[in-house]
């Protein structure tokens, strides 16, 4: 994720080829609540959303209901597995109350920034989904 350029990319190897998939930037619209709790000594607030995703392979729409706890005092709009775009770092998140991610520790005394150089053919998520759909047909 590059905030300055407003891009979110994911690099994967697929069928022996490196691909860079453009995931879209801040495509999730969150409902931020006043509900709060402490995580690792930080005050976090709850946010929820609903994501509808059409699967070209199964021809079905799946609905995901993520719930996250983010910390506005750590002013980074990042989180695990695409649970991001909030005004603070996501310290805990779950999808459909099943898959849960939780921070175990935070070290903000010595922040370091690492932006790896991505290599591969850049395509959109829609283009990648079409590739997957073609493979499924054969």
C-alpha cells in the first residue's frame, strides 16, 4: 500500500508468472462506532463493514462482514489482509466472526519503512478474476 500514490498492490506467482494485482485503494467503506476497548494498552475503536464479492468461478456473490478494532493514536491506515483504510492502525480484526487476527506486540519506538520493489506484470483485480474464470472453464 502506498498512501502517497493511492495504490494497493499484491504480488503473487501464478502459473509460473509473477503478477502484480491492483487491489484498488480505500475501496472499503467503514462504519466507525463509539465502542472502545483496550488492546496492548492502546484505546481502540470498533468499525464494521459489509463486503460483497462476486466470484467469476462459482458465479456466486459472497458476503463478508469484517469487524476491526483500530487505534487512532497510531496514525497508520493499515491492517491485516485488506482490513485497512481507517484513521488508525488495526490491532484486531475478524471476518464473519470466524477468522481473527490480533496484534501480539507493537514497537513504535524505532519505526522503519520498507517498500519492496515489486516485479511482474501489473493487472487489475477484475482482469485477474477473468483469468481465473477462464481456467475454471477448461
